[in-house]
C-alpha cells in the first residue's frame, strides 16, 4: 500500500476539496484506485486540505494511543507532513478535536496541557506542553505524567521528553525536592497495586538518568546501608521482557538497564567485576537468576572478567566462576554465551 492510499484509508473519506482541486466529482475515484495516485499529487494539495486529512485521522482514531500511533506513522512519510503535524496550528487543532470527542462522550473538560501531555511523544505537542508549564502546575504535570504511564520505562522516557531542549524546565525538575516528589509518585503507584515490599532505593535506581537524582541516590544508599550484594540481587532480577514483583510489573527495556549499569559503575568505582562479601559479581548473580538478557548485556562490557571465582561457602565447597555456576545450574543458553565469550 503506498503512502497516499494509506492516508485516505485512515481517514475513510475523499474530500470534496480534493476532488474539486482536480476537476472530479466526489466518489468518482474509488478507494481501490487511490493507490494509483502518486504521492506527488497529494503533495500539491493546499496545506489546509492536508491538515483536514490529518484531523480526520484523529477524529476516526479509537483512542489516544491510536491517535499517537497514526500521527507518528504519517509524520514518517516525508518531512513536509512531519512539519505540518508538528506545526503549532495543527497541534492546537488536534487538541480541539480531542476535546470535542471528549465532550461527545460527556467526559469532563480537560485543560489543553493535559491533551498535550497525552501526545508528549509528538514534538509539536511537547513544545506546546512546555510552554504551558509553570510553578503553579508543574507538580500536577509530573503527577499526571507518571500516573498515566504504563511502566517505569515509559514514565522516565516521558520525563525526558518533558525537559528536552528546555533548560529552565530541566533545572526545575532536577532538584532534590522534585526528585523526591517523583520518587513518592512511583511509590504511590506501586502501593495502589497492593505491592508493599518495594524499598525506596529500588525506585531510586530507576531515576538514574535524571541528573538531579545521581548524588541524591548515592546518599540514599549510604543512609539505608544498602550493600552491593543487595544491589546485585536486585539488578539480576531486571531486564528485557522480564518483570519484577516489586516494581509495578514493569517491562525493563535496554535503555533502562544500561542506565542502571552506569549508576552501578559509579557506585563501584567503575568496576563491573566488583565482588561482594561472598565473592560474587553481578554477572554471577545474572547467571544464578537465569537472566539471559542481562548476561548478554554484561558480556558487551570490555572489562568483564569471566575468570573470577566466588568464595567457598562450606569447608568442602569449591570456589566457582560464572561458567561453572552456569554448568551447575544447567542453563544451556547461558553456558553457550559464556563459552563463546571465552574464545
């Protein structure tokens, strides 16, 4: 399906303006024939007609997720459409359509910034949102952003979206007061799900990518006497496609774990092979947890050392390397990864 046909199928209409522009009667061209019209033809349409097509897509979308998905798909077609979607006039028009849809459903009327927040992955909506944030509503913006996010990955990504290319807003969020507010919001979100065992520092590790969280996180770990052993065990339970019972059943994606590893390196003086009181490294814990994806990630670290052994646990026990632990547990995929890395 070519790009032009995709646009018309999404809108479900042939506008009279389009037909009149080319001396055609409405309905003269069937949907099946639209695919034969070159994209160049669409590009010659007036900007207001193109904008109407975009707004029709918003009107026909079933929910906000679909709106964002459709808008992002169209913005990838070419630079002109991307610029048109991210134009302030178009963004405001999209918000107006969303507000009308809400009114039809007898939903409460929301402020424009709330709609912009729901479209935060669209650059134009992000810029509109940033322009509407001040000291009076910033806490509510942050609260809505975190509470509406599906998981920690999405929440952190949206926090970065919120502060992108905005120095003043970035400074406003990255101070101790706001970081602690964000932490409390994460904790409250988890408590609503009936999960009581999450500890404060668990959440703090997820805030690694916020500049204002770094020193604060280090101080928190010291205050709560958190050991590297505890951190190793926690990280070993996190990774791509996996969930952790204490963290909102969040899907932990690569940008999150890579950031956590960077924080880990800061805590261990850049030693990815740091051995805890039992002599175990983070790699060893990843092997013990059958965490294949974390093992893969750690093996990409230049300084990773597979020759290290942990400590004997009994008088007749033996110290073991990560590979020996894997052999003992029988995880064939991890064994293969470690053996290949040794070659």
